[in-house]
């Protein structure tokens, strides 16, 4: 029990610190690395709670998505972050106002927090066994039976979003020669090879 509590506080502290460094780091590469670190520690917290499926999804999906996002946005689009930071001060009052509002809301939520008298008994009670099925298999049975159409619809929405992102970031340069496979396959020998008869001593 003590080891679990120590692990929880350790992972939680690293997650909060990494989340702060995501917005505090000046280099976007460092921000992405801190974000990945926060995801890994959040996955460790899910493992401590017994939700290993959510932990694996967090590592596989989100860490992979962050890596792809960093690859496309930062490296391929060549975003000039120094130019983006030039107008930071003019948006500072609005950002500070939004931050103060969020802080007030959090304080109101924490101030109104009341622990139910039955919470201790519920936490101490052992969880009932559901036909000896782990949560990963139970989630799979629910997703692919009861919510299969919603799951497929979510996949189609993500596919459309991915295609839209690729289309928006695709830029055609006018002076670049592009390969057309159909023209290469359909061309004849007379179109590809030109024989010239050169007179002796004349050259081309």
C-alpha cells in the first residue's frame, strides 16, 4: 500500500511538472518531448488504477499522434515560432483574463467539494467479479457489439479529419517536375529516344 502511494505521488508530480514544461519550454522540440513524458506518466497512473487498456491506448495512440503532429506541423511545414511569438504581448491580457476565470472556477469546485460519508465504505469494499473477465476484454465486447456503429462512425470521422489535414497542408510548387506514371508507361520508343546523325568533326 505504501509503495502504491509513493508511486502515485511520484507519477502525479512528474505529470504535473511535465505539463507545466510543455507550455514553459521555449523550444518546440522540448515541448513535444515533455508532452510525451506527461503521457507516459499519465499511463502509469492508469495502470495503478487498474485501467491497463486506457494506459496502452494513451501510449500507443496519443504518443504516436504527438510524434506525427510534431513531424507534420513543426518539421514539414517549417513553422517560424519566432514570428508567432512576436504578437504574444498583445494577447497577454486576454490570456490572463481566461486564466483567472479558470482559476476562480477551480477554486469554487474545490471549495464546494464534500466527501460523502459512504465513500470510505465503498472504497474499502472489494470490487465484484464480473464473470472473471478483465476490463480490456469487457471493453472490447461492448465496443464491438453494442457500440459497433458508433465506433465505426468515429473511425470515419477521424479518417476524414486526417485526409482534410493532408489536403490543407499539401502545397504544389510550380517549378517542380512531377512524375506521371501513366505517361511513362504509355510512351513509345520514338518519343523517348531521338537519334541524331553527327557529321565527322561537327559535334552537336
